[in-house]
């Protein structure tokens, strides 16, 4: 019999809450201490991609919708954030907000079209929309074409904190990442999140209970796109660069890989997956294009042998939920 979660009855267990609290404390402690041993710029980039993967996981892991076009929201938020900071002269918080709003609007438009279909048709629509916006980015003058938008000024946060200092920038990125993480955690453990899980398990039954599933899926889609935009906009300020790489389809594939490697449908999995994939890219950079081959091999191994990902397998062996 197919399992179905009643959104009005389901409650988080004490064991799960306790294990998640401990895991969150360990994660925060690690992110606070790690800059003493690891290059802060790498950690900031990894946190941006971890937030991106968390946003993607909200859609596929808790609603069951596979998007192949999430680079659209990440990349265009990056472009608008960089343009707002460099050309319009906005402060970093306003530049990030500009990119976030751009992603939210793109998500609203794309979601309105995509959620009318399911399965592979949904995935292909998201991919097609993302590629349309990619080709627009290639032609648009303000994006800089192949060169992108470079030398984006970090500026002063609220006119007070100089973000050219890596320590100050790191604290800001850490704050944004943790705020995004906690927001997603609250969403998936709220009554709204329980309805999303019910839709994932059996949409027909959710409809029979009186839930307007299309509305829930659209809200989840927009939330996912918006959080992906926060990640992209922050990344542009951190790396002082927005390029075609951010909006091209391999970026959409990369976030899928991060989520699957870390653990699909787990709150900590995308974070672990993002750090693992980014670390691998840095360590194996000398191998050039062979890095993509290795990533593909890891993807195949995860799908065949470790379908629950790193966190999923670890939680399964310890009999806890993360």
C-alpha cells in the first residue's frame, strides 16, 4: 500500500528534533572554526552553493518536482546583483535584494507555466525556459556576454561594514546561509510543508482532501527560486563576478549532483553535497575536463549504490532522521 502522510496529523518525533539540533550545532561550530584552517573565499562560495542546493532540494525533495532549470534563478540573480552594485551603485544589501526579487519574479513566471505539467514534461519545460534566458544573457549588453560582469564592488553593508574585509564578508555570508537554512527548516516542518510532502506522496489523495495542489506547488516553486536567487546574488558579491557559467545548463546539473550526493529529501544532505563537490573541484582542478568525468562517475555510483546519499546513508545506519 502506498504510504501517505496526513498533513494534519504528522508531527516531528523527539528523536528527530534532538538529532537535528545536534547536527545543526555541529554544522554551525564547524563553519565558525573552519576559516582558521581553510581559505575563507572557498568556504563562502561553498555556503552560497549549499544554499542553492537547499533551495533546489525544497522543490525536488519535499514536493517531488525535478527542475532542470534552476540555473535560471541562480544566474539571473547573480547578474542583477552584480549590475546593481557596479552600475547602479547600490549598497550590497540592496544589490542582493535586487537579485533576489529578480529570481522571485522569474520563478513566478516559470512556475506558473511549468506546474501545469508533471514528470519529465515539467523538467523539460524548466530546462527550456532556462536555456531561453541563457541565450538572452549571451546577447544582452548589460551582462557583458562572454566576459560577464567583473570587478563587482563589495561596498559597505548598511553603509557601515566594509565587506572588502574577508572576515566581515564571511560573517555576512554565514548569517545569510544560516538564515536561509533555518527558513527552509521551518517551511518543511510547518503545516504547509506537511502538505507539500503529502503532494509528493500522492497528489490525488491530497486533492481529495480538499487541497488546491497547484497553488501549493506554485508557492513552493517560487520559494525555491527565491532562495536560489539569494544564493546567486550573494555569490556575485562574494566572488565579485557574474558570468554565463552561472546561468548555463551545467549549473542546473551541478546542483542536482550536489543534492543527490549529499542526500535527497534531507535537510543537511544538500549542504554536505555542496561542500563535497566544491572541494573536489578545487582539489582536482589540475585534471582539467577530467573533473567532469569523475563527477559523472560519482553520480552513477550514488544512484546505483548509495541512493540515499551521504547523509541519508549515515542517518539510516544510525537510525536517525537528518
